[in-house]
């Protein structure tokens, strides 16, 4: 199983909480905290996409440039 996923140039982590029985993650390589979760991988992926889309819409509404993930 891959422990990351990508959407619109953003990389997201994939983690599992055994205690809560959910998948969760956060966007990596930027200062802003963008997190997401789901009860299965499909829900996790949908929430990740929605969180990135919401972040981009929020940046546009505030007139600020979205952070780009750091690449070495």
C-alpha cells in the first residue's frame, strides 16, 4: 500500500488510526495545515481532493498565492 497520494501537485499522507478505525492524513511540504479523513480509502481520497480544492478556493478569495509543495 502506498502511504501518499497526489492531487493538483499536492502530496498527501495516508495514515490509519487503529484505535478509531479511520484513515487520515495531511498535505505535506507546505506550512498551511490541510488535513482530511475517511472511513475507507475512497472516502479519504475524496476528502483529500475536497480539502485541496477548498484551500485553493480560499486562497483565491483572499487574493493570496497558494503555497506550492517543497520539492528538492
